[in-house]
C-alpha cells in the first residue's frame, strides 16, 4: 500500500510540473536600449507632444545654429540663443518658429521665434552623437548639460549630465574628454559623482550602467 501511495504521489508531482512554466524569468538587461525621440513632424508637434505657451519674450537668435549634438538624423538643431534658453535639441516649426524639447521623457515643447540667423538644414549629424538623456540602472534620469556654471572636483572631472536622485550626484567626464559615456561594451556605463565649490576632494566616482540612452531624430534622413 505504501508503494502505491508513493507512486501515485510521484505521478501527481510530475503532472503538476508538466503544467507549469518552470523556465527562468527574464534576467537583467544585456544591452543598453537606444530610444530616438521624434517630437516634431512637418513643423508641428508629433502625436503625444504639446507646445508650452511662451511667457514673455519668445525671440531667439540662431546665427550660431548647428546640428544638435544629440541628433541621429538631419533636421534636429542646437546652438540657438543663450545657454539659459536650453535650445540644444530643437526642430523647425512652421514659418520662423523653432520647437525645442526640454527633456526626452517630457512631452512638452518650447516654441521660439527665430529673429536672426537660419538653421543649417543640410548639416549632417555626428557619427557618435551624445545622448540627450540617460536612464541609469539605479533609476536616475540624467539630462545632458547646457552650459552654465557648475562646481568642480580635485580630480579635474567636470559635470556632463544633471541627474535626479539624492546626494546631488551628476554624470562626470574628464576635462578633455569628448564624451561622458563608455560605449566599449553592450552595456554602456558612466561615472557618477558630486561637484562642489572650488575643487574639493570628493572621492572616486562610481561606475553605473546605462539602461536607456535617448537621442533625437526627425523624419528627415530616417
């Protein structure tokens, strides 16, 4: 009788396992995801995007306009206005208007009126554009720097991206480096650390993986 019970129990166990999915679940990301934002199509906000009404003077000078450093295609521009206007990822609007993104995860566009200069419509993007924004493995979101005065560090590294999250940490890069991102492996990485007044010793930065890198594109050239 005991042998029969054992055999029946084993049969029920096998049947139960056969009816279950016992494969391992998804593991951590094995590559950094690339997301290209197309916020403007035909001079108008793309679906899901909206224009934020400008308060006060909305004029902008584009005499130094160039292809955006975050562009993967033609048709996305930077270099207009002062750094405080944050016009580093912009698309042509209708007429003489310029529609600029704020952050890649924000669907709000700022509308400017170009009062001088013109956009270099035939300019080609860089072969290795710098991401507009980063989502790090720890959940932080970081936006590429647009000028301004930031703090310093004893090791000479400078701030490249401002980030959400605690400890006032930013993405750092070497003072003479052309990028803040190590793309030598499928999972990109950055150096995260703090800045301070003067050049304080703030310890070594921490290497963090990049979950998603956001770029900007248009319907022109792909």
